[in-house]
């Protein structure tokens, strides 16, 4: 192979910086799963249709099965593994648990990441806005109502704080929210 087939990329994934030498043809999902061991990003259709591979790249939801890893060079990436803080589930994760919004769990990471993006943009979405935001994700088990319920519940329980925007100073607030809910 010639040298142009490889690139050094810098990715900040869940707050941790990585410098990786990768083949330029590799997909972001494969680098996340195989090189970084972040297997919560699932591969379903591998055509960008099902949404199970959804991650946030610079805060925007992206189908990682459609994005080359070199395209993500210099970006901040959030995966489902980065949602929990200090061993405590993110409020959206807690709502999915409480509302039984998962069954087999395969699609759950994609729904969570899409839900996080929605709640960052709109901390108080209507049911129609929730359904519209989640329309690009496929679940073959739940029938979707519990997923919509979970996103709505997370928005209500966030006490005015957008879900999924935790910083080091927000960890205490998130822990208080979770403690109040008895999780």
C-alpha cells in the first residue's frame, strides 16, 4: 500500500483524546468499535437507515456507518459509553430504564444519542417533536411509545437543564436529579 492509504487522526471521544494511525477507507463505527473498544455503537443495516450506529460528532447526530474516520479528524465524538457520569446513569438512560423503553437493547444506543441531541436543542419537546427527531431510528421490539415516553420523562425530570450536556460542574446536579428520582 502507498502512504496515502493511511492517515493520523485526532479524535476526542467521550472527553479522551486519541491519536490513531488508520487506513483512510475505514468507517468511524469500525474505529470506535475495533480500535477504541467502544462496542456500544452498534452496526445494524450498515447503510445509515436504522440509526443503531448513531453517535454525536461535535454535538450533531451522525450515522457512524456512513462517515469515514478521517472525516472526523479534529472533532469531539460522544458515544453511549460517555453518557454515564461517575458511575451514575444519565437522566435519559434512567428514563429509558424506568419507562421500559428497551427490550433487546440493540437499537438503544442510537435512540439515546438521538434523544440527547434533541434535548440539547429543545429541552421541552412536544410528543410530535420527539417522534420527528426519533423517526430515523428503527426498533423492532418496543413499538416506540415507551421510547417517546422516556424522552418526555427525561425532559420533565431535567428540572430545566438540557439532558446530556453534563460538564464537571454539572455532575453534582445530575447526581441530585438521580437521587431525587430514587434511582
